[in-house]
């Protein structure tokens, strides 16, 4: 299930990033293509409006049998251009060129341009690309031969400019985008896989915890239900006995019912905390009085077990939260300290102000919290010592304590030292 969810998340992520990347590349390419085409058109326009074309009646063509006219000095801006004069039936009459091209090339360029229905377009000749522009004309051209001169009517003048390099740049840009796209797809795949796993991991952990929680809750409820059922059968087996004579069975049922009621109450509180349905109103109260009252109430238990209890309580410290819930936290921490202290051990309780916080800690001389147990310490129904599974608790105390503290914008931090430390920070 989670593998399919991860794959869907990864595919969605890759699709979105790929579409964005291709769109960005397409925009860059189109902008570059438009700019290059505009630049080529501007160059061609400048050529057509310039006075570079020589006078068709120039005597310098007198000894040129092809009718082509060359000039000695070639302007750099127009070195890759030429123009032709076209007469009746699209016949090539004259060529004005700065390039050393074959007669066949000029003929082919003229044929391709005149056969096209467009006044301006790009043609390809022998692997080179030429942008042409056609201008209508109504003039006469005198072509000088070796012995005579011929007069011909000029219908069109066609200008050509070499745009091969421009198209090479566009082709190179496409190849670059293609290579980058392939590399980026692999990178995106790796990144998507990484974040998909990270995104799904908390859901997977929460799902596993939920399954474990249901299993643990079922196990914890199974025992008291079995006890109640056994005692009820004992009552049914002695129907003729008086209630007073069977009081012990009723006491067992009452005790287990009370334990189940406490378990259900704790689970409901944790469920409300998870759903953020707990009242989050923070009311100021004197936490020093609460800690002192709990210590006084537990003195008898501590004395009976031979435990040394020392405390350092700073008076009249004000904290914010629900006072009754904070009292429950103090009771939970002290109760745990008493349960897990060694024989004739010590318990130290401290309450003091630390900057803008109230620092409360409970420390005993027990065996401590193993480091491997720290990540699971606040899991519901978790016990470090499995042999204490039936000591009257359900392993929900620390979960409830942390929920109360976090609901009051505080911080709960256990420490795995030689001595067991359970500090509590309250804003």
C-alpha cells in the first residue's frame, strides 16, 4: 500500500517538474528563435535598403562573360550575402555577390526562391541555409559580352543572406536542452524518490503505531474482561449464596471495572489531544503550590518505602496552562520515580525559574533509561521493564504527561543518564 502511494507521489512530482522544465526550455528556445529570426530579417532589410548594389549599366562588367559583378573591398557585415537580378520566365540575368560560389549555386538559389510562393523564406542549398527577400523591379539591364551588349528587362531582384550559423546555434541549443533534460530527468527521479520516501515515512510510522496501539489496547482490555467474566461465572455458580458472602467476587469486578474506566478515560484524552480538541486556554497558576501539595501527599508513600526525598522548590513561580492537568503531570512523574527507584534510593525534585521558563525535574537513583528505549519512551502502552506489565498501570502515563505539557506550549525531555531524569519545561 505504501509502496504504491510512494510511487504515485513520485510520478506526480516528476510529471509536474518535467512539465515545468520542458515549458521553461520551450519558452527559452522560442524567444531565442524569434530573436535570431528578427536579427536575420533586420540584416536582410539593411542589405536591401543599402546602396551596395552596383549600377546594372556599369562598364566594369564589360569583360565578364557571366554577367557577375565583384567589388574589390568586401564589407564585413555583408560578406555572407549576394543578390541576383531575375528577368522574364524567372531567368537569372545578373549576380552581385561578395562570395566565391559556383554558377550552379546561384542558379539553384534563384530557382528555389522563384518557385516559392513566398516573398521571404529560408532555403537550403548543399547543407547551407539562405534567407532571401524578393523585391519586384521594372528596369532594364545591359549585359556586356566580349563583342556585343544585350539589353534585358529586369522583373525581380532577390537578396540572399547566409543564416547557416544561426540555425547551427538553434540546433546546438536544442541538443543542449535535450542533454540537460535527460540528465535532469535522472536527477529529478532521484530527488523525487528521496522526498517521496521522506513524505511517506511519517504516514507509514503513524500507521504502524496505530496498528500497534490497537493491538496493545486490545491486549490490555482482554485481561480485565477475562477477570470480570470469571468472577461473574463464580457468582452464577453460587446463585443461592447471599451478596455479602460473595462480596469478594463483586470487589474483583468493581476493581477491574474501575481500571477499565481509567484506561478508557486516558485513551479518550489522548485521542482528543491527537485531534486538537483539547481546550488550549492557558491560564496562569502558581506551580510552586501544586508541586508542594503533591510532595506532601506522597510523603507517606516515600517514607513507607524507605526512600529519601529531597526537593528544591522556588516559591511563587507562575506557569500557564490548566492547573489540574499540570498537577496530574507532577503526580505521573513522581509516581514513576517512586516505582523505578532502587531500594533505599534517593529522589530529587527541583523547581526553579530559568530565563523565561519554569524548569521542573524529577531525578531518582534507579537503573536509568536505556538509550535504545528513549525513542519509544512516549509510545502508548510501552514499558521499559516488561515484568511490570501488571503493576496496575497501562504504560500511558508519560504519553499523557507529554500531551499535557505540549498542549501548554511546554517541552518534555527524558535523559538517559546514570540517574533517571524526567525534566519538564513550561513557558
